[in-house]
């Protein structure tokens, strides 16, 4: 199942099957529902929907026939077109042309005035069931279309016939408008009568009673005959069609469940993936889908109207099938993308209306925040007053609801202010790391709380920095005292030995050598301390010039090669094909490189390699030196660059701990960058300078 959910071929096949099977299931279901009575009650053709539809069509013709007969009786004659319409209806409703049987009687006396039955035969003896209706010529509904009006082409207006309460009929002309007004009629001054809704004095009067039905048995080959033949041909298959509809609808449901569960999933992706279609705003898609479906349905109406003949029934069903698949495909695409968006959590966010609302809201908030706090307060108060006055005209519960909303807003502001006040007390009480929760706060309170949070963080940082500075000062004094005391103590001790034993002692040369070495050590330490102080304060003069980094490094490696061999180290240099030029102070840069190589010589593990490389990348010349430390590097890289800090805590080496600090200060003094990285026992130092611009070529001498 998981493989099918992520298979594009499986999902494409499921979509195709859903459209085809769904279209079939839709039409078989519609047909089954239309024949529901026949299917479950076993009714005959006369009780089927097919017969009822044809009967209603004939009833419309019967109403028109009765209206024309009544008009001819009232007026004596009919206009030419109405007379032709009456003759056509009489012919179409004759017993030789249709199985539709009817009687037209007077409603008050019951006298038969028209029928398509022969002689005085009773209607119920010839039809399956008798249906009845009445011809209404005036009623209290106020709909002018139900009033009986005859167009007088000579006079250019309608003649209005109204059945009076005593049963008589009165003809009203435009000049009788005052008398007609008593019964609620007005003449619009053009060509028609209207019902005046201000007066309801008209009566409901039925002029004619209509009785009709379908002949049983059928004797004329008309629509009822064809309908009965079709009914008898498919009625035996109704149970099979119902079962087919159930099967098709079930399969469609199963396919839909699969598609909805598989929507958005792709192979190798732990979360649903949105494609380009899923990134289109949903309301825009829904708008387009609405119009696509409307156009397809309108096309279906056109096809039904234009192809509703027996000769073109195949074209009719093919056209309706394609339209059904189009409508279902549009709805399916909309539903599937909605499922993907809901699963990915973007359904409510990716909407044009929401984006516009959010944009307008942000604009209003920005405009409001641009106002001073006092101005906003006054504006809100005035709005509250206006709403209170306006709501007084509304029901009392609405006014109470407004006051409840205002009280809720004030209480919410009070609770948020208490949260800010309590957080301030905790920050000032010695918890600078405490953060005030600003979620769902009013803008001004949230801004104030955010400033307090920043203040607490700044106070905490300042406290940590001061503690670190105090600790560094204490360590600096300790380290300086230790490093100065050690050679000074040796000098004092050996001077005392020489005083006691004299210069003629056989050990005098050895003592003098120690004194010389310790004095040089003390001098070097003093010079390094002075240089580190000057470099960190930027008081050293810097003279920038165009230097070649590769050439300078090669010279430094040449001087350190012998000492590397004595320490069991192997330098592995890597240079670019061409010289890398930089702008730097040669004396200071030499000291930087010398300090880094000295650091490797003192602290690198014996028998390892020192990788030294120069690279040019994106306008910078970078020198990197990597080696494996003899001792475990259990301190951060930043701490290694502090003064009098060494990579080993025993302090048994002769290093002063100032080399890296001096190297960083000198590098930054020349406009470069200095960086240390520690990865386990791997120590890496990098120095980077901007690449110097190309030196212009010298011009040829003038002739």
C-alpha cells in the first residue's frame, strides 16, 4: 500500500478510473433514482415518471386551450394569432392525435364546454386516472401574470377582465382606472395593468375546471405510446441497473479514498510535497473551478436542447459523458489539492482573500502604530463612545455585549501589564536571564516587554564579561608572576653559588651558561609582554607594502627546517602556481608566521607532519597551518588566543603563552583575519589578507 501511495503511475491510473467509473456511476444512479417507484413498487407505465412528464407537457397545452376558449367567450372573437394558436391546439389535442384525454367544464355550474372524448362518455372510463386543475383568472397573490388580460392591438393596451365577488366578469379599460382601483388595480400609463399591493380587495375566482388523464389502453402512436414501449424495454433491466449503480459507486468511493490518502506523498519524502498546482491560492482555484463547471453545465444544456432527437441519441450521451467527466475532473482536482494543503498545513494560509486581509491588517496596524500612544488611546475611546451611542438604538443585549467586549479588553490589558511588571521585578531581582512572555500581547506592552528582555540579556552579558575579565586579570597576574619569577629565581640562585664558590670553581662555566640562558629568557619574556601590550592597543606603527605570501613563507620554513628536524616534525607545504600578493607590513607579518611555526615546534606531536598551505580564493590570500598537538587540547580555541595561555596546563615548556595572542593582534593590526580551529587533537591556524591589486605594467620608454 505504501508503494502504491507514492507511485505516480498508480495515482494516474486511479484518477482515470475514478473519472470513468464515477461518470458511469453518476448516470446509472440518476436513472435508478428517477425510476425509484417503478423499481421498488413495481408500478406500471401509467404511474412512472416518464408518463407523468409527458402528462405535464400536455397539461400546459390544455391550460392554454382553456384560456383561449375563455377569451373567445368574453370577447366574442380572438386576434388572428390567438385564433391560429387555438386551432393548432384543438388539432394537437384531438383524440386522433394523442392519447391525452380531457374535459373542460365551468367551475360554477359544471357544464361541459369542451372535450376530446366522443359523445357523452365519462372520462374515468377511458383514462387510467383522472387529474384535476382549475383555471384561475384573479387571485390575491398580487402577481399580475395570473390576472386575465387580453392585448388590444388596435388600442395599444391590455383589456383587463376581473371576476367580481358576485361571479360576474367586468372589463376595465384605461379610462376606468378609478373604478378598477376599488378592486386593487392601477394602470401604469403605458400598456399594462398592475396590482396595487396597498389594497387587497380582489377575490379568488376559478372560472374553469380541467379534468384530464391518459387513455388506457393506448390507441394512438404518440409520445405516450413511445414512452410505454421504452418503459417495457428497460423495466426488466432496472434491478440490474440498480446493482450496477451500487457497484460503480462503491468502486468510485474506494478509488477516492485511495486518492485522498495518497495525495501529496512521494517516494523518499517523509512529508507531503506541494507541487506547482498546490501552490496556487485555493480561493482562486475554487473561483476558476466554479466557472469551468458552469460553462460545462451550460454546454450540457445546449447539447441536450440541440441533440434531443432519436437520430442523435448516441451523440447526446457521448457529449454528456464528456461533460460529466470534465465536471468530475474539476471537482476531483479541487478536492485533492485541498487534501494536500490540509495535510501540509497550508490550506488556510495560501488564499488570496487571506493575503489581502493580512496585508490590509498589517497596513492598518502600521498606520495605527505610527500614531502616538496618547492619540491611539483617545481614538479608541471616541470609537467606544460612538459605538455605545449607536448600540443604544439596538436591542439591550447587543449593548450589553459591547460593554462586555470593552471590559474584556481592559481586563486583558491589565493581566498583560501585571505579567510585564512581575517579569521586571524578577530581572531586577537577580535573574537577568528571565524572559517575559510576549505572545498575544498588545503591541505597546509587547514592545516594552521586548526591551526589558533585551535589557536583561545585556545585563547578563555584561556581568559574564566582567566576571571573565576579573578572572583573566587574576590569571594574568598569576601567570606573569610565575613566568617572571622562574628565571629570576634561577639567576639569583646561580649568582649566589658563584659568589660562594668563586669564578675559579670548575662549575663556574656551567653556572654562567645557565645565567646567560635565564637572562635571555627573562629578556624575551619582557619583550614579548611589551610587544603584546603594544599590539593589542594598536600603538605599533604599520607600513603596508606589496608582499608575496609564498616567498615570505618559504623563507620562514627555511629558517625553521633544522629545528623541525630536531623535533621530529615534517613540514608539508602547498603553494599556488603563481605568487600570492598581499598588502602587509613585512616585519609584523614575519613575526606572525614565526610565532605560528614556533607554536608548532613547541607543541606538535613528535613524528607527525605539519601541513602548511597558501590558497587564493574570492579575493583573499589564506595561509593555513595544521598540526597534531602533543597534549590534549581541552580548552576552547578562543581561550588559546588569550595572553599567557598554553595548550598544556603543566607550563613545563619555555613558551610564554603570548605567541598566538601577539599573532592575532598583529594580523588584525594589518587589516587581516586570524582564526583558530580545534578538532580533537588537530590544531589549525588560519591567517587571511585581502589580495593585492595587480601591479600595472611599466610603460615602454619614449623615443
